[in-house]
C-alpha cells in the first residue's frame, strides 16, 4: 500500500456491527456511513455542484469507463483533473470500469490480461487492462480509485471461480501499477453468493492490503437475504481498520441493513434514475409522481422534509412538471431523493455514535411497516 | 380601465426615444426596460425560481394556451393560482393564447366569435373566445394579462385587415370581461408590416385605454428594418404613460434596438431554447458549444461574465455535458443566456437613467463589430 498522509480512515465508534468513521482525503473529510451520489459522466444528473453541497453530499462517484470514452481521461487531465473539470472540490471516487465494460460495452472479449470491447457510444474498439484502468484513474485524479475486476453473475459458481482468479491477479497488478500518493486504492471483493469464494476473496485482498475494500457483485439479482449473508460473512473477514464500500446499493432500507452488517460506504444510481422517471423515495416508502391521484395534491413530496423541493413545491406541481416533461421536475425529484439518502446516512451515523443504532433501525422499519399496513 | 392601486407605471426617464420606467405590480416592482424569461408551462425551462432570483429576473411570462390544456387553469386556481403553483412570488405576465391557438394547435377554425382548435397534447377539441381567454387568465392570476387577438402573417395585407377588425372587436370584449382589480390588462397592437393598419390599431387601442400595450405580430419573418419602422411609428402613436411590450423578441441586439424605439418590455424563448441546443449568447456574438474547437477550451463561456456557469465551468466541460446530453448542460447554458439578457436590460436602463443611452448603444454595436471583423 502506498502510504499517504492525505488519506486516512478513523473508526470513531461501533455499535454492534454498525460503524461510524471518518474518511480523510485530499479534498476533505467524509463522515461514514456515507451515501455517494453517482456522477457517471462527471455530473450527478440534473444537479449542479452547489446543489450537491446544499444537500450535504460528501464524496461523489464518477465512472472510469464513461469518462475514458467521453470526453477522454487525457483531456480531463489536461484540463486539471476531474475535480477542476466538473467544478467539484469535494472528494471523488472513481470505479474501475470493470463492471461497465462487461455490462454496457458491446462485443466484449475477456482474457487473463484484460478486456477488449467496443464503445457503446460510437462502436470504436478499446482495451482495458488492470494497468490501463489505473492509468485512466490517475489521469482522472479522484481521491479514491478502485481495482479493475471481473464481475460474474452472482449465482454461477464455476464462472465465479474463474472470475475470482482473474480479479485477484488483477488486484495484484493494480496495486503494483498504483503510483499516485494522493489517491487511495480500494480492492474489490468478488465471489457472487458463494461463502467459500467470498471468504477466499476477502482473505486474499486483505493479505495484499488496500486502503479500503469495495464489495462488488451484489444487488445484481440475488435476494436480499443472500446479500445480507455475504455482508455478514465479510464483516468478520475484512480488516476492521479500513472502510468497506458496498457497490451499487441502494435505497434507504439498504443503507440501514448494510450498516447493520458493517458497511461504511454506498453508491447507487437508483435515487437519481428513479427521480427522472417520476419515482420519489420517502421514509415511508415510494411514490410515483405520475400517479393521477397527485394531480390536485397540495402536499409536498414528503411532509416534514426540509429539501428545497419539499419546502417550495406541491406534488400537484411536480406531477405537472413530470407530465409536461420539464427539466425542473427531474431536478427537483433528484434533489429530494438524494437529500433523503444523505439525511438517512447522517441519521444512521448519529445513531451509531450515540450507541442507539438498533433503536434507530427498529423505528425505521416500524415507520415503513405502519405506512404500508 | 379598471383602476388598480396595486398597478402603476412610472416613467422615470427618457433619453431620445429610449425610456426607463418602473412597473409596480401586486407581486413587486419591475424596472424597465425589462426582459421577461419565458416559463411556458409554469417553469422557465431548466431553471428553478431561486435560479431566476439569482440572475435578477423581474417579471416572467407564462402561457395561457399551454396551462389551460395542462394542468388546467381551474386546477391552478384551486391550488392557489399560478404564483403559488410554480413557487414564483415575483410578477408574472400571461399572454392570451391567441398566438398559440393559431400556431401550435391543430385543425383550428377561426370565426368572429373565437377560435375552435384541437389540443397539440391529446387532440381534444376546445374553443377560445375573448371572454374565455380572460376567464382563464383570471384563474391563473398573473399580474399582467393580455387581450385575445388574431395574429396574421406580417406581410399579407388583406388578411391583416380582417384580423385587425377581429383583434379590435375582441379587445373591446376582453376589456369588458376583465374583472380582477389586481390584474392589469394589456391591449395588443396588430397590423403586420403595414403602417396604416398599425396606426389604426394603435389609435383604436389607445382610445379604448389599457394599462399597457403589447406589440404583436413582429419577429415572425419580416426584416429587422420592417420591424424597426413599425416600432418607430408606434412610438409616436401609443400613449407615453403606459408600458409598451414587444412580444416574442429577442436577442441582446433586439433589446438595444427596441429600447431605441420606445419599447419597455420584451420576452422571447430564444435565449432558453438556444441554450438547450448548445447555443450561447455573448456580448460579442453567439457560439455553439457543440463545436469541436471547444473540446479543450478552459475558458468560461464568456470571459468576464459573473454568472454561476461562467464563474465555475469551462467551455470544455460544458461541451462535454452537451455531447453527453446531460441536463446540467441545459441548466448552465440557460442560466448564462438569461443572465446576459437580464444584465443587458439592466445596463440599458442605467444608461437611459444616466442620459447616455446612445453612447451605450454605439459601444454595444462596436463590440459586436470588432469581434466579427
């Protein structure tokens, strides 16, 4: 591990498996548990950096695959790196692109050295290797970067055995390639739903030693119970002194249940993608603003919510914006959904620090149950 | 004219034909000359009300035709009127829908009593009469409302003769139907490019007496010179004590040349529509952010501009957002274009108040000429 004075993780408190920590990066501190809004193409869709500040975003995520293809990582480096490029002076994490080259790119061919694929933007051919994924992420200049990995279908054992061997070999190569002391490198634990593979992966990566551990390959079709079993297993195997980042998860419920199993960091496009389809996250469940019952509803999206959308606009207006396909509707619903995710993460942290996480968790689920009963 | 203590227009200064005034409305004062951002569907596309405040918007415009069809003027009235509905506490002007029923609606049939048309949204049949247009605008509750009119092709004399007779008859009916003392009613001068018809229209409407005079039927294909000749004619015929509002115009250049011919108020979708197509207005001309030459350009859209977009983002980033079809790109370009329009209007006003409008106008054109030579 490249030592970096600019990067540290202090575990402030634990309450059962739940943890509250502080991640220090060259671009500021990230209190954990943390939900990271996703800015795939160097913008969290429909929000500006000042909107993100306002709702309390700490670290945000950007996507190696997308930015490599467009506008190009070398261009971003010439323009001063990702922080300057997108006008976000806070912490950024870039994923490795491993998931995207296998899910978004076209005509991909994977071998032990890397992945050849065609761009989903223009069909041009490209190749990612572990070294290339690190080089791109160094050009982008995020505070936290992630190893290149192969994410296999969660319930295919043979595939996962093969993919895990590659993922581990690539983790070694990523670690060797990692050169910037101002960037922390996270390993990625894979192994699908299989306890033996997940355990092997956690031990292998912990032995290699990383500044943090991403947990990949979950929330891709397995059941919540299967995901929870993997998280519980990993909580006992991953080094406690480093942050654990559950990739691509989730919802307010996922945050609560992930933290209950030792997770510190989360990211997911769900709150932002839902918003652009009229979906609203609330503490009592979901609603879709397209529903005709909101046409005359003067109430805010979520009574009691302090976000700009809830403080100033009715469901009736937000439904109108959605019906009329107005950009402001996407903006306001995104603002609300992310505000909720960030607020829930803050509440969880406060509960852990106060030693009352279980009470928070019970109240959280009780509120959901009451509203749907 | 219904007297209203809540509404007045004070002509603070004149400098040649150029005027600087103050329009007082129940929702605040509007310094003139004023550019009114267009919020067709109860939202200025891609901006929130707080964005509009930030860039100094005074009065904004909303559209009777669109809001009648969706979400419905009666619904908006039940929800407290347009100001409450859209979260905009400043002044609002609604147009009459006359232009839209003839340009946007389908299978329209016009007679002396009104217009029957089919909705462009769902094909349903509707009918607007002068009384209906006023009733809708009373439901919406804007500070300034406008007479229902027939807008004819600018260079068709016979058509304009007929349309003008209807427009005048409808102006009388609108004035008779106008009932809310907290709304000011503007007449609309029509007559195409024809001096005799424009003069007839100005005299007829001035005799009827309105709180202000909209100038319709321009910027629809005639030359700039033809538009200017109409404005110069009307400046000598319209009552000087009421504001003149040139509908659907324009650009920074149009503002300067309109004010030079006695116009006080302007609206246009151009700055917002252009923005969503990558078009940028500047003091030295236009640029399109899609152009490949901006791909590596670290400069702001317009050096020296103080808007949020120019203060924080490069042309390279804004081009990337446009290429990636990101909402934030539409937002930031819209913010910049409207900021420029509002700033130019403020500068013109200051110049008129200081008695140096001609110097401002000369400098404005000289800057444009230098940049394109």
